[in-house]
C-alpha cells in the first residue's frame, strides 16, 4: 500500500471506528456528558472582582442567574446588554469575596459561562510585579503563563484523554483588542501560585529567573478550562504591588488598596471599550481547540 492509500485507509478506519464508539468510551461513560446545552450565543463574559462589578450598572436589561453545572452551582451571574452586546459578569470569588483563590470552583465557573452562551472571556486579575519596570498601577495583558498551582481541579477531561494545545495560552485576537483599548503593557508572563499565602523571597527570585513578569493566584486553571471548552480568554492584570523583596520599600495594605481603587475606573473604561470592539464572529483558533486534541480510546502517546 502506498502512502496515499494508507492515509485514506487510516482515515476510513478512524471514521468508522469513531462511529461505532461515538456514544461510549472505554469505561462505558456517556461521552456526551461533555456536550453542553448552550442557552444563548455570542455573549461576552467578564470574570473579576468588586471593582469591575460596576460595569453591570452601566448595562440594560440586567438579570441575575445562578447556573447549575455538573461541578456545582455557579456564583450569581449578572447578564445585561451593553451597547446592545449581551454580556455576562461573574464575580469569581462568589459574593463578598467568600472563596479564597484555592477554593474557587473554577470548573463550575467556566462551565456556567459556556452554558450561558459566552464564547469570549475578559478576565481581570490583581497581581504582584516581579519586575521593577512593571510598576504598581500598571496594567499588563499576559501572553503566557507558568502554573505553580497545586491542588485545584484543573481539567474537564478526567474520563477521556484530551491534550489541549496552549502554544498561545491566551486568545491572540482578544489580547490585541485589550492592548488597543487602554494604556497597557502588551505582554508578560503570568505566574500563578496556589496561595493563599504570599510568596517567599526565594520563590519570588525563582519566578523572576524563570521569566515571570507578574505573580497572582486566580489566573489558573481558569485560562486552561476556557481553552478546553473552546472559548476565547484573555486577562487584564492590574499590578497592585511589587512582589516581596523586589521593591526597595514596602507598600502598606492601605497603599495597595489605594492603587487598586484609583485604577478601577481605568480598568472599567478599558473593559467597556474592548467589549465595543469585539467582533461577533471569531477568526482565531480557540474555537477549534479540541480538533485533534483527543486521544481515541485513551491510547497514550507513549504507548504508540
Ligand atoms: Zn480566540
């Protein structure tokens, strides 16, 4: 058999093989448990904290919803229209900052957004800077991340093998829109720690040497879970302080709050401007993230 025929044979085999197994995997689980009934479409999601919540009050037709997911209930999500664009705002930590970063139900949060019809997410994250040139009060749109979380539920695919590609961990199109919507630093590496404690000086030195620009506790696994459900995701990081031992002086917690407070208006303006610029169709590859990512019948690459 020449190469060409072999390829045809392979695809024929794969297609038929797939057909016969389309509803059950090896363990007999219903594969369609991953199919989500989407209520709406083309909705823009915002995930953030209290300072961003005020965007909801700028919208019309505000509704509050709690979404049931296989991972538990979502926090109360506000849906509204902003300049005729349907938007969903989710307070990541639930009401009143109830859940610390390591206790956030990231899977329920992202699944609920998908179920609502959100296909593009703008996340906002507070971070510490690992680089003297990136100052408190700056905004940074990360283009890459390093994951130092430890105990979180970090994937939707526990019952089938899906290796999602993160060559571009954040949606390039959404990043471009955010970069053009405000006074921002256009790239940097986001390091995510487990928390809730802050980093030690040795950890900060390690993150810096590894190429980290900023450090936070909430950006992961959110970004990966969004990719696993083929959603676009990008983050605006607000630098609230220097990470320990980076700055010559130390900021008090009051100074940190003051910086964050004064920057919230700019942050909201940036998010609103970005929403107005987001096109309804998506031309990036995020929507095809699962193409070729699943290993059929759970054959691991090392078995091949
Ligand atoms: Zn995208």
